[in-house]
C-alpha cells in the first residue's frame, strides 16, 4: 500500500512540475506541492470534526468586534481587487469575453494576470476563517454542506488555477466573485449591529449570487460546449462550467428553502 501511495505522490509531483507555470514557482504556498492540499485537509478536519468536538462543552466565544474588523478588511480587499481588475480590463480593449487565452509570457501583461490570480487565491484562503468563526461561536447550523464545499473547492480551484491557468478566460470569475464578496461582507458588517436595512437586503444578496453563477455558467459553458480553441485549455472551461452549475443548483435549493417555502408558510 505504501508503495502505491509513494508512486501516486511522485506521479502527482512530476505532473505539476512538468505542466505548471514556472513563473509562480517562488511564490509563497506555490513553492511546494503539499502545502495547499494540507491546508484544505486541515480546514475540513477542523470544521467537521475537531472544531465541533473542541466546542462541545465550552461556551461560545465572543468574537463580535474581531469579526467586524475582519469584515471590513474583507470589504477593503475585495473592493480593491474588483476595482483593479476593472482597471486592467479598461486598458485591454481586445480582451475577449467569449474565449480569452492565457498569457504565460514574461511580459508586464503576463505578470499582471499571474499576480492578480495569485492575490485572488490568497483571498480564498482568507475566506476559510468564516467557517472557524461559526465553529467558535457555536453556530453549527451555519456550517452547511454548501458553505464548506464552496470554501474548500474555491481554495483548491484557485490554487490549481494559479499553477496552470493564471488569467485568461478565468479572469471574470475573480471579477464577479470579489464584487459579490465586497457587498456580502459589507452586509455582514451592518447586520452585526442589527441593522433593519441589512435584514431586508439578505434575499437580494442571494439573488446576486444566483446571477453570478448563471453568468459564469454561460461564460464557461459556451466555449466548453462549442469546443472553442482560443489558447485556454478546454478542460478548464469544463471545470468552470461544471462548478458553476453545481454551486448554482445548491444556491437555488437554498433560495427556495429560505425564501420561497418560508413565504408560503407565512
């Protein structure tokens, strides 16, 4: 068994070494192949097993002020990212919204796309803290399959995105997601003060997320289904398309249970 595991591990390392974008080889968390899979594994163990067990006989931690600060940091980080992406798009009139190739060159534009992809990956790593806050505050009901899956898969996808396709057609994923997260964390901030406006906006936050995944499904699905060859790997079109449809389905289910079914009961 150990021999098989060793062969799989060596094969995995060799595949990444042979196919990765070498420009990111010295970036933190990109310089070794085990670090990010380990972060995801520790996250899953912490939020699904060890965290709930640790909190079982403890009182919830009061993290209100710390979480408010965290929300403001998220608003600032996601807003800056979103505005910078808009700036880059403004300066690239030839950017294709139908099928944009990956720029793996060692030019200014190539490095811009690499570094913004890497920054987006770091944002997704930071997002993992959301679940730990739920655990430490004993809000286990918030730790749904959708929540945990979405956070874990985004770290994995953005990590491999930086390794293999830093930019190109995947660019709009970051644009959409940082806009939604900037609004979402602003909502969380005001909701922590019991704002009635925030309570009324909750439904519209979910609708915004639904629109995001509908558009991303179209964005990745059109070139995937038409097998478009524009310098962006077809496999990644299918990965983006599949994930958009899967998460869209889970959000539709959440929306129906949270708003449609409840409104009928009232």
